[in-house]
């Protein structure tokens, strides 16, 4: 019984760390970590990015990055680094009011309008695991993460 409790606490700790990655984003460190995981040679990186070794090291130290460069990294490393920022928005931005979307419908908006409640499988798994291990109640999840009650119950039924 003690071992299973330790495993549960370890899982909760890992999930908290996972969520914390989305709070304080240092994109250069995350890219460097992915490069290590994939094992790309520095020569291949330099050729693809058309940069010097010093510029590559500067990118690893950079907390933020130009979108065009980040897109290149995403393609090369087969990892969606933009999703990290999307997850940050999901977890840490204030909820949009229904009046906001009504106003947008009335205006001539040329850019696409996205709703905030786009949840990835990782987020859904994290939330459902909190329920499973009794770390949070349904009410706490609805209040803390601003997930609609119907959405939470759909996840529970589906997954």
C-alpha cells in the first residue's frame, strides 16, 4: 500500500512539473533538450538553420525566439514548440466572456477567431488523473481550471 501511494505522489509531482513548464517558458532550453533527445549533429543543425555555432548557442540561451526561427526548429525536430505557448494561454489567461465573442461576430474581423477552450490530450489526461487519484474534486477542477462542468463530464464519460 505504501509503494502505491509513493507512485501516486511521484505521478502528481511529475504532472505538476509538466504544468510548470507552461508557466515559465524558456524556449531555448526546451529546444536544446529536444536536440539532445533526437541526437541531431551540430553540423546538420547549422546547415539547416544557416547559422554559426555561436548563433546556435545563443538560441539555446534565448528565453524567446522569432516565430520564423521557431517554425524551423519545429519542422526540423518534429515537435510543435508553438503548442507550449498555446498551453500557457489555456492554463494562465483569464477566461473570455461570452459578450466578447458576440462583439467579434458583429465586427468585420479578418483574422481567424479562436475559442480559448481547446484542450489537448495531455491536459485532459492530467485533469482526469487528478480526479482518479483524488488530488482534486470535480468542483475544484471546474473552479481552478475554469473547465465547463459539461466538458469535464464529457471527458469522464469518453476517457
